[in-house]
C-alpha cells in the first residue's frame, strides 16, 4: 500500500470537493440542459445543478484555475482581513450560515497549507558560511593588511623629513592590523569543520553502530533502511507532513470540544470550522515569520516575539468571538487550548512518523 499516494489522493479529493464551484451566466433561458436534458433558465439547471453556460475555451480554463483554486475574487479580500483581525466574527458568521461572502474554511486551509510548504521550500535565504569560506576570508584579509603595511613602509622610506612622523604612524597602525589579521587567521586554521550529522548517522546505521530497537523487528528494519539515507528520509517526511496535513483537523476537533463539554448549542461542525480557520491563520503566520527571518540574523528576536504573542492572542479573540464568551472564560480556555496544541502536535508527528516509515 502506497501511503504517500493515499495522502496525496485524499488531499486532492478534499481540495476538489471544497474548491470546485459551478459557474454560469445569468440571463435569458438557455434551452435544454447539456447534462440531463431538462429545460432550464437562468444560471443553473433546477434538476441536476449543471451550469447553464458551458465554457469550452482555454482562456476560461485559466480563469477557473484562478477563481476555483485560488479564489482571487472579492471573497478573498473579505475573508483574509477577518481571519487575521476578527477571527471570531468570521467563524461565527460561517457557522450561522453567512457563507457566500467568504471563502470556505476547508478551501482556505488546504490552499494555505499548500502555499506555506511551497514558500518554505523555495523562499530564498542566505546559506550558512562554511568553515572553508571563513578561512579563505581570513587569509584574504591577512594578505590585504600585509599589502597595506608594505605600502606604508614604502611611503615611509621616500617620505620627506616633515612627513616622516605621519608615515611612521601609518606603519605602526598597519603593523597592528597585520598582527590582528594574522591572529585571526591562525585561530581559523585551528578550527575543524563541523561534523555532518547526516553522513555520520548513515555511516553508523550501515555499520551497525546505531541500532533501532522498538520491539517490532519489521518496523525496526524499515527505520534502519530509512536512516541509511537521512537526506531522502527527511525529504519524504516533509512530503508526508504536507500530504497528511488534513489529519490535524480530526485530531484537533475533540480537544476543542473538551473546552465546551458542558455547554449546549455547539456541535462538532462548529469546532471543525474553528479549527480550520485557526490552522489557516497559523499557516499564514508561519509564512510571515519565515519571510521575516530571511531578512537577516537580527530578525530572530522579532520573529520569536511575533509568534509568541500572535498565537495566544489570535486564539483568545477567536474563542471569544466565535463562541460568545466573556473575557475570563476566553482566557482560561485559551490557556487550555495552548496545552492541547502540544498534545495535538505530538499525536500528529507520531502519526506522520508511522505513516512515513510505513
């Protein structure tokens, strides 16, 4: 059984069911339906729901891609601001039936997760500087300072008596710079390149030094085979996370339901909408944080502060608005929900590891 194929097919099926919307044109009667043959007027067939106007142009195919998959219409610009700044209102209105003006929570979730993985995979970033590059840089700086010293000494030899004091000062300064560059170059030469943990893990697994003992020999053999190529194993694990990201929804819904176990009037559907919009916001936040982190090393504190504040604040306002809670009720539920998030992520990663190895 190809687990990855199942995940991809399930994700595609959910996406198509959530995103596929019929399109038609208002206007005069269109005669017989091209699907069931019933007489129709207006935009859709009253018998089977087939759009009255059937397009057969390549241009419309591109239009359907943008509209059906990306929802680049007015609904997007109504949904996104509410998702970020008024998540409680967005969740409440969708649950209560005000849906034509907003993008479906399932469609938003699936497309945002796809966009997040695409952005995290291809977002340009500055590669880490290797030890060899640092040693070359130190050697280049030392050669530059020696050249400056040689020029200063040559200037001192040809300097006029009244300029000799300044020239001697330049030589002294250049000597100091050469000593500092030489010391830094010597320190860099003593350093050893950091070990490649992936290569070491692969070598230890192949030689038998690293053993996997879970009590299941067949499972241990699969894990051992994966660890012989850690680079490929990580890539497949990332793909599995993307393909089975929808599992976060059924895993999360029971935890949200626990917060309202004694309150009537809320269904699993309500909690599902809450979870979908919440996870969508987390995916958007991950993309924003990743984009900021690429700007430079100084952005680490900014990203940490953003994530630390944005997640609980968003949960608080979404709980308060979606379920009509008071401040105190929303606060303690937000605290519990943050704890439940840790359990959810743990269960999800265990499922991903099992699916990835299987």
